[in-house]
C-alpha cells in the first residue's frame, strides 16, 4: 500500500471512550442517514424495554486501510465525537461496505443534520453504564463485530444484489421495448405505403410479410433472451448471499426463501412480452419488480428485528403446459387478427355514416 516495510503492523487508534459514547447518544435521536428515520433504540410498546438498534460509526476509520482512513489524523481527533456518527445497524455497515459512496464530507453533513435535529426536537438517549458498555462493545470490539458483520454484510450484499438485478432488468426491458417499437413502426409504414381497399372502398389493414417481420421478431426475442440471461447470472449472486444469510441466522430463512422466489419470478417476467405482433408492455414486468423489491426490503426489516410473523406462502406451482411451436403459431395468428380489429372497425363506422347519408 505505502510501499514501505510490508511487515509493519497497520496503524490503529484507540477506541473512543465511554464518556464520548454517552455524550453522542445524549445528542442524537435517530439514525444519521437522512432518509432513514430509525430511532437509535427500539422500544417495546408492551414492556417499555429498549434494545440497542444502532452503532457508533467512524467517519475516518480507526484502522489504517479502513474506510476513509486519514493518515494525517491524530489519535485524539480520531476518537473524538466529531469523527463519530450514530447510525442504525444496517447503515453503520453500509457506509463502510461502500466507503467510496459515502465520503467524509457527506458523513459530516449527516452528523450536522443529526445534531441540528436534536436541538430542534430535544430528544435523545440517556444511557446507563451497561448500555454504554454494550454500545461500545458492539461498535468497537473486533470479535463482536465480526459475528455481527457476518449477517450484516450478507443482508446488505443481498439487498445490493437485488438492486442491481432490478436496475439491469430495467435497462434490458427498455431494449426489448425499443425492439417492439421498431417492429410496430414497420407495420405502420407498411400500411401507409400500401393502401388497400375493399369493395366498399374501406381501407384494409395490411400486415408486412413474414420475411419482413422476421428480423424484427428476432430482435425482440433476442432482447428478451439477453435480458433473461443477464438476470440469471446476477441471480447467482443474490441466491448465494441469501443462503449465507439463512445459514448465519436461521430465523431469516423463510424471508430469504421469499426473496429467492421473487428473483425467479423476475427472471420469468423478463423473458416474456405480452403479445405478438408487439403490443405495449403490460403490468407483469413492473409487478415482478415491485414484488421483488418488497421481499428484499422486508428481509432487511426482519433482520433488523422490526418484522415478526412470516412471509407470504409460496403460491402452489402452476406450471402450465409449455406452448408448442404449433400452438404458438395459432396464438400469434389470432393476436394478429385481433390487432387488425381496430382498423376494421374504422371501416365499419365509415360505412354506417355513408348509409345514413344515402
Ligand atoms: Zn439508518
């Protein structure tokens, strides 16, 4: 890293004092991440008991090579309240896991807002000695941290992998949509260029020939298949993380299963287009996205202990018979006729009008 003696031990500052931890909790109420409203302790409405729901995070890491490590910082400054930020458990790991996305300036801004909020609402946490010791141990003790990190990092990693699937899936869906639009444009062009009228003088719908539509159909099929393939490879990461989460914390197993099922649903939806010749996309894809996101957010909530009960049951597998080529040809032909319907109706209206004038 620094090119010096490779055997040199990395520098490490002392942990913040308990007095500092006490003072931090006395001037903050909620997680410092602005879009997160979680209180630093969770309250049980029935018993009134409170459970620590937060960690003391370092803006500049304590250990050399750690997140946002600042080599010029003194030990005193490193463990002072200014360098520390209270965050909910999930976000305390997130800022270290993705340190590049959370630069020190941003975290200092959060801290400023957290203090300002306390000034305004005058709510904070007055910790007893046991609570101070617990918060310090969970935040600074490397052994405790490694246990907690095992489930925290995997839950966060699973959520991130789901987020990636959704964003890649959306990009891919746009490509499929473009392919469908190009196909549709061909149909409109064909109709404009080849006006055909029936015996009554009404205009008929003309479909492009199979040879003309073939490349467009192939492009749509390819866009769908490519999207599906890419999501399948991303799903490998999600599923791997989910299995680790279940292994570390068995109570989360059913929630992980739910996310896994929704991952499958998303992949199925990605390979599907509502009609041929192309019609507008339907709700199946956005529904699959929303459901996967819901499952993923709920898994995180279950891990934070905010969620009791159990996830929705898996729907009984309705693996319908797979469409044969012949069935598909028949269906596509029927869809073609249906799509020509509106044009036909225009003709009928014209005819009716002509009759009234007669
Ligand atoms: Zn938070």
